């Protein structure tokens, strides 16, 4: 969680607010979560990683999660969804 707080502190107030909004949360929630060492949801960890452009990897936020497995599962789900959409378009 240290990387998250360092990332936030490197931003000005407006940038912090914008970052938190893109992560679908608030700066206050993120700071509180860091201070009480709260476990963030998997989804929030992935949004933070994406919105920080990798500066705050999910592994640093939740080392207890098997991120390799989760990423593979998400990729498989996305591929299946794309295949279903493509089949639907082909049947139109």
C-alpha cells in the first residue's frame, strides 16, 4: 500500500480527485484504506493499477490474491465474450 500512498502524494489535489474518480472511489476512501490496512477489492486493485499506468501494481495492494490466475480467468472471460459477440454479428 506504500506505493499507492506515494502515488497519491505525488499528485496535486485535483489530480488525486480525478485519479480516484477514474478508479470509481474517493481519495478519502483510498487514504483510509491505506491507514487501516484494509483489503481493497480485486476490481479496485485492477482499476488502480490501470489508472496509475502500472505505478501501483495490484500485487502491492493485495499480495494475498493469485493475480496470475485472476488475469488468466479475466482474459478467458473476455475472449469468450468477444467470440459470442462475433457469432451474434455473424448471425445477423
